[in-house]
C-alpha cells in the first residue's frame, strides 16, 4: 500500500511554493480560496504540503502549476 501511495505522489511533481512572509491570516485564506476556486479540493489535480515558512502546492500537470503561478503571481 505504501509503495502505491508513493507512486501516486510522484505523479504530482510540478511544484508552486508560496512563502508565508509574515502575512496575515486573511491574506493566506485568500490564497487558499483562490486555489480552491480554480482547482477544486486537493487530491485529483493537486496536493499541498504546509511547512513552517511556506506552503507547497504540488500539481499533476505542468499546465495547472503554471496557471497557479499566474493566479498567485502577486503573492509569490
């Protein structure tokens, strides 16, 4: 089961990193809402990994990752 999950996660290899930059909670809520509105809930087209200083969105397709970069361009 772990091997299958690892293979699935390898498919999501197009990353978009968003730094926290000491931003406010509403700022981050807006970022997440923008991603949800365009790409839906995580699992089918992307996953996310929160870290202490940043969040990484991992997309299945390069096209979606590029669209996310454009969508969040003022925030990256």
